[in-house]
C-alpha cells in the first residue's frame, strides 16, 4: 500500500476525510459521554460513602452528663482530625453550639434549612469555586430525663476528590480513545484500499489494452464495476465493427474506382494514338491526381490506431514486429529487381510494438518498397529497443542514391509516389513521425513507437 499525494478529487482522500471526520465526532461524543457517566458514578459512590459515614457517626453519638452531644468513639477516618483535610462532620443542637470535627477547625458547615434528608447535596466550600458534598439528617437522642433531644448530623466530603478522579479518568480516556482512533483510521485506510482495488484493476486492464497486451477488459470485477467493464468492452466491440466496415467500404471504393480509372487511362492512350497529345496529357494528369487522392484517403480510412497519451488506443493487440518484418521482406523479395538486392533483418523475434498489425504492415511495406526502388545492392531493417523509455526505433536503410535523385523508371512504373505520404499519415495517427537521414552512403528512414510488453508465451520463450 503506497502513499499517494493529496488530491481533493481522489476517492481515497475523500473516503479518508469522511472516515476521519466520523471517527473523530464519534469518539468525541463517546469521550464526553463516558466522562459524564463516570462523574455521575463517582457521585453515587460518594453519596453511598457519605451515607455510610453518617451511619457510623450517628451510631457513636450520645449525650454527656450536661446533655451536650459527643462521640462515644473516634471515627475511623483519620482525616477528621486534620484541619481542612476534606472530610468533615458536624452535629447541631437547637440553642447550643455545634459539635464539629477537628478538620473544620474554626469553621462550620452552612447547610440550608430546606436541604434534602434523603440524598446528598452540594454546598459552597471554604475556598472560592470549591464545593462540598453533604449528607445532613436529623438524629433524636434520649436525654437523662427521658425527653427527646433533636440533633442534626451533617457529613461532608470535598468535591476536589471527585474532580481529581475525573481528570485522571479523562487523561486515561484520551489515551485509550487515541489508540482506538488510530486503529479505526488504519482500518478505514485498509477498507478504502481494498474497496478501491477493483478500480485499480480496471485501470490496469485499460492500460493493458493501450499497451496491446490484451484487447478486452473481460470479467472478474465486482458486481458494481462489472457493468462498466461490460459497457467499455461493448464500445471496443463497436469500434472494431466500425473499423471493419470502414475498411470494407474502403476496399469496395477502391475496387469501384479501379475500373473507371483504368478506362480513363486507356482513353488517354487512345487520344495519344489519335494524335491528341495535349488532351491525352491533360487526361492522364487528372487521372493520376484522382488516383493519388483516392489511394491516400483509402489508406487513411484503413488506419486503426489513434494516438492518445503516447499509446495506440483502439489499435487492438500489439503487433509482432519481427514476424511482420520477415513476412514483408519475403514478399518484397518476389517483386521485380529484388533478386539483385541483399536483404538483412536485425529485429528480435519476441519484440512487440504498440501498433495494429495491418497498420504496421502498411508502414513497413511502404518503407521496404520505397527502399527497393532506390537500393543498389542492399537493404537493412533493424530495430533498436530503448528499455528505459519503453520505445522502439525501427529503421529501413538502403544503399541507393538518396532522395535527391528519382528512382529508376523501370522500378517505379506502377508507383503513385504516395508511399511515404501514407506512412506519414499512419504514423501521425500513433503520435509519431517518419525521419529521413543520409549518411555513409546510405539512406535511412525510420520511426519511433512505443514498445509493448511481451505476452506470457513470449516471456517463457525468451527465458
């Protein structure tokens, strides 16, 4: 799983931002809720403890010989004996001075007259912003004469203990929620990675189509993605059908023009034989112009590939360069005057390029035929691979006089002069162009095209 640059249009970034927002809000609400629940739990525990303390003190409360309240035994909590320790008790009698714990020192618990007797309540503490939790209930003792002596026993604990416990709990809670947040974010990242993997697979298969390793996306996608892949495959099928129809129509058009042009050519000869040399020349020139236009437009109609981002999208599977070159060289060897020429081919057998097989045949066939018309004794075809750039340089060289001199008439009697123009049109459809060079007594024409990865069978054969 690799990190990608931040891109607000990225689905991964959007999913992670939404996950982070939802996780953050959820954990924030959970943290506040747990903190409040914990505080209420502590308050209930404090209320229970105050009730226990009140019961303990009430059980040891008695009247002395003068009828004043006193404790029969010291409380268990030693904090009652330390001034301002946070634990306090106080006994109030009507018309008398209150009996207080030593921890109150010279202060007293100011309980309201309407304070509840069945629950704990809060009062202001001795310091600003401080509070006490208090339980205050009446106690009735029996005096020496058998009379009832009403008293009020109050027990208090400082609220700071609850606050300290809550702060400690909140600190631990933040650490725990941070770990949970990290785990949830990691899970969200993994979920986004796995959830978007079908889109990566789709992109890889489209790249494979562009590279010529395959011609369709195929099956194997999740049910949400498969309809998209099927639609794209149907578009490619439709494109193949349209290209096939265009090629068929181009062939039919070529066949349809062939007879009229042949008749016009014969008519130009008849005019020449009849002595109308000017009329024959004009007719022959117009026929040649028509033939050139028809052949070039038909060649353009047959082009399958189209340049898009440096790859032959729509060109189908990649072409096997070595096989195509050897096949075309064998064909050119059968043409007139080829028996005087030595052909050499230096193209790796497993080399494949990003071009349609028919388009490649159009390009290499025209280059070989052009070289045949000029070559004296040798034609060489070679391919140079630039593995770093993923490109292939294809060159056809001959030892002829070059482009400054025309081909021998006997070798070009059936040519229209459109071979290289057609090659330029085909290469232009793939985003490249034809280069011409003259050096060392040789004419070199060539082009650069993207290299296609070898098929599985080609890799095995290479190994």
